[in-house]
């Protein structure tokens, strides 16, 4: 069963009269130590939740900014075991819940070839899910509260959702604006922690303006679930956060955060997060 820390953080922000701010950064960009420092800086500057991206070689959801950052980590030879080790230090210091965001194949095959690290022994799981069990156990050992696997459809969530629930991890599924209500209901039912509403079609990336599809999608999800709904993809400025705070429970920023790290490291990121956090107060 989930610890409830993810949903509790969002509810606490909402009770404080603001949308929760969720900040994504990839582990290992530009290196492990700096990525940890940046994630800690984000928490100190106002992030309520952190998403730690584990770089993967075929990132279907990621736009060019995040792809380039992930490639830096992959080229450096970092492994998921290295990323989990960084997360252990991060979660001990950050003071806010953190989730891992990566792709299903990485979790299925964890720890993967050439990791050089022993994997935590998983509990008993059905045949063929040993990698998922090891991944979930490693996430829990690293202090992570949940996982987002964007290429895993809610309808095909098992066996991961069972493994994750047994380990105490939330699983967040993505809801697209083009989905029929029956599919949105399946996504909402399968999600724990929150439902990730994608504001537009396509990959992640900074945008000059938010998609008009976001508000109707959130309204449709609200008619189907009482779980928190957080909106991501395209969030770039404090003004964007303020717009989303008017109807969403949480605001997710990724590419703009990576761009800030590229431009000025933890200090530039903290400035951006402060602006986004201020926007989230326009609830």
C-alpha cells in the first residue's frame, strides 16, 4: 500500500491556498553531484514534489531539451544503480517527497547489464517480474515515494502496479486530452498519488503559451475522480503556473527547469522555481 506522501504533499499545498509545484530534473545532468544539488535547490525554493528522471536510451515522451540532458548522463556511463544512490542522499536531505520517472523497459530489466551494483533482494513476485521487484525495492531503499512510467498504459499496468503497491510505491499514469472518458476513468482509477494530465499532444518542451486543451481535460478528470490532478508539458513561466493554478491541483515543470540548470546551475533553477511557486499561489 502507498505511504500516501505524494497525495498528502499536494493536499497540503491546496489547503494552503495554492497549487502544488512539481519539479522534474534528470539524474546525472550535468553530473550526479550537481543534479542532486539542483534538486535540493528546487525543494528549498518552493517545490512540493520532485520527479527524478532516470535517463533511458529511447525516451518517447521527452523533447529535445530533456533528451539532450539525459544523453549527457548516458554518455558518462551512469547506471540506474548510480541514480538510486544519488536519490538516497537526495531524499534524506530534500524534505519533500520524490518520485522516479523513467521508462518501463528499464524497470523490467533492472538492474540491467553492466550495472556493477548488487540489487536489493525483492519479495516474492510472479515469474518474470523479478526486475520490477528489484526496481521497486531499490526505489523504496532510496526513499522514493512513487514512480511515473510514461510508456506504460494504465490498462497494462499489471504486473507493475501490483509490485509497486506491495512495495509501498505510488504509480502515476498519464491522461491525454484526446482520450475518451472511459480511458480517462481507467487512468484515474489506476493512478495513486495523483493523475498526470498532459496539457497538449506530443513530447515535452517549453512553450510560449499553454494549450487550451488543459482546462477541459482537468474538468473531465475531476468528473471521474477525487484524486489530485496535476498538469504538465509546456509549463515554462510563473505566468503559466498562475494560469494552471486556477484549475489544477498541481503544476509540473520539466524542460524549463532543465534549461535553467543548463544556463546557470542551482542558482538559476532556484530563481525559476521561486517564480513558479509564486505563480502557484494564484489559486
